[in-house]
């Protein structure tokens, strides 16, 4: 009896080390229209933000979409508790409506509640370090992706700022995944800054203010997601470029600083991806200031200043697809639109770069439009409202003309709301996810409405989706690449130099599975330099950068 009692005591003590007493509550879902059971568990050693508020994870369980992470729910919840999160479990009980894009309505409601500090029986929730995760997903928090340059954005309110801070991202990824998944990254439009770090997920602004749910809803269509610190790691008005006056860069980002950070973030996702069950395919989503940043990832132009900085420089910074809301993509046209909204740019750009007519190269260098050189650039899904500032529409039209001229695919979604806002209705979100699925090719999950059973289907039917294209050797005589195909297919290979000239074109009929393909280039006499290899199959396209030395 004494031994049994001691075992019981030890078990109780062990459990108390991982989580405190669970609390139960209900929350009425917008998706199901009914109350859902919620339970709150608090870690024995809680994580708190700088304000002393609980870092919280709202964990959505028993959904009607595919579960990619294969761990039991309790395993992943316990992992979150061990990290120190306050966990709110929300049980959808297999309701057939609990899938994309309807589930995004609940994501919006939960974020709105979290921004106020409470949800589902949990209180004192952090307004900038709380997360919504789907069953099977975990969180890699504060993953460093770049070190700030103190000579560009200089925090100098109280003391000299000589050592740059690191920029970070948070990554939601499937644990023990049934297959690798693509990832969508967004650059926050809420600034983190020296002395006020980790504001990238500030729910009162980034997600709740605009009712933004595209990113956190991505797991319902078979993707992972990441939120990165905005490239301008500095409070408003504290940009201090070398030779410039304070506040010159209060409203916009500058290159090479901004482009370096964006590309380093993408490479970091690839570098860390294998350990997080990521496939290596990357999409970018951006709105407002986040759109300015994300647009730097669209073009295929290779600029040494942009690529030779940051982490994982040996990996590709190319992305497969982007979604861009209202933003600024070509500074050279700010004078062509006479409507209100861009007066700051009309004043600050000449102050920073000199007059346009004598310094056009500098203005273009800072514009993402000019990075689009060939069809190898990423397809873009534009979204905006005509009731938003007029100059945003001029910026998007300019970008679209450039994409058309280069043969790059794009779509647009307009007037889904009013003013400066993101899409949040189910039809608009479905259109955006379809576009991303076309190029990232995640598997989607559908639910049989009669049996309630879950089945997995490939978006668009059976497609020969290309994965993990790598150039494993490249010399003047031979190029060897490896990749995987999800189905047999006729595929096309093309290679370009960095100016966009087509140098090689080849068609092959290949089986499904891992492939190794060689190209004899002895007769082509390619000079030393950087090149792009493009693989196109019925299910998608991948581009890989390689070097001949």
C-alpha cells in the first residue's frame, strides 16, 4: 500500500510539472453555428510576453480537413505545454463545415477575441504572442533569419545603436507529417523594433484589425505558414540611412537592405525546412507594407547585393507563387498619379535618392517591378479595392503590365470589401487558395457529406507535381539535376542566363518517383556565371539557381 501510494504521489507530481488544472468552457463557432467545447490548460512554467501576458495557443481539433501531422492530439498538446504555452483546445467534433475556407471565419473571430486578451475560458492572453494552430501542427518560434544593419535603420533615441538586432520569424509546421508540405510566408505590417521586439504577430493590428486569416488558415489546404518580422526593424520615423536625415525612410523600405532580408527569410525557410517537414516550395503573401516587402520575392533577376547577404546563401531564394495586396512596387511612377495618398513618397524619395530624372537607376533599384526579367518570375495574385487609395491601383496596374510583357501568370481580385482591407469572405479566400494550390500543389482534403469520412485528393486531379528540384553538379561539360515526380509525365527543362536568354530546352518522358537527369553542355561553351534551371510538369514548375565556375 505504501509503494502504491508513493507511485500515485509521483504520478501526480509529474503531471503537475507539465500542466495545471484544465478549465472547461464553450464558444459559439461562426462556422458550425453551435457551441463548441473548449478546455484551457496552463503550463507549470508559463511563457509570458514583455507585458506579463500569457503566450497562448488556440488548438483546433477534430476538423473536417486533412490531418497532416500524425501525432495523437494529446502528444502535440503536451508538447505545447512543455514549451510553456497556455493551450486552449477547441473541439469541432468532426463537424463537416470545419474545413477551408469556412474555418477562416472562426480564425478571424478567435484573433479578434485574443486581441482583447481572452478566449474560450483563457484570460490574460498576449495580444502579440498568441497563435492559432490546427491539429497536428506545432510552432517553431523566434527563428532568426537576418541580422539588422545599424547603419540603415538606426535606433538612436537614447544611445548609439552599433550592433544590429536579429530579425525573427515564427513557423507553424506539421509534426510527424504524412508528407512534406509547402509553406506560405508573410512579412508583418506591424513593426518590431529595438526595445519592443517580436511584434510581428501583434493581433490588435496585424491580424485582428484587418480580419486577416489567409495565413493561419493555410493548414486547412495542406500548407504550413510563417510570419516574419517586417524588414524595417525599427520604430516609425527612426530610419537613419548613412548620409541621410532622420525619418527619410519613415514610410518605405530601401534596397539592398529590404531585398536582402526578404531573400534571406525565404532561404531560411528552405534551410530549416527539412527538419520541419517542409517541401522546399515557398509562397509569399503580403498586404500593405507587407506587400511592399513580399513583392521583392517575385522577380527572377539576380542581383549580387541582394543574394550575397543573410543566411543559407547556398540555397535558392526563388518562390513559386505570391499574393500581393495594395502596396508600392515602382517608385518611378509616383508622380504619374495625381490623387492623394502618396504625398510622403513624392517628398521623401527625392530626399533619399535625388531627383528622378538624374537618378533613375537608384529609383529602379528600390522598385520590385524591375526585378521581373523573365517568365521564371513567380506568378502573382493581386487583391485590392477600388475604394482604396488611387495610387495603389496605379502601382498594381504597372506591375501587371510588367508581368504581361514577360509572360508571367497573374490573377486579380477586386472589390471584395471597402477601402484598405484584405479578403475575408469564403469565395475570395477559396480563389486565393486555388491560385496558390495551382503552383504549390498541396494536397487538399475533402469530406464526404453523406458519410462524414475524410478523403485526400490532389487539387486539379492526378498531376505530376515536381518536388525538390536540385542541381547536384554543374560544369561547362555537364549539368546534373535531381527531383521527384508524383506521377508519370512529359516534362520540359529550360535553362537561362541571368539576363533571361534561353540557353537550353529539352523535353523528357519520365516515370513517377525520384529522377536524375543529365544534360551534355560541352558544345555550348557556357561561360562562368549564375544560371537558372526551370522544370515544368503538368502539376507545376520549379526553378533552381546554379553556378558554373
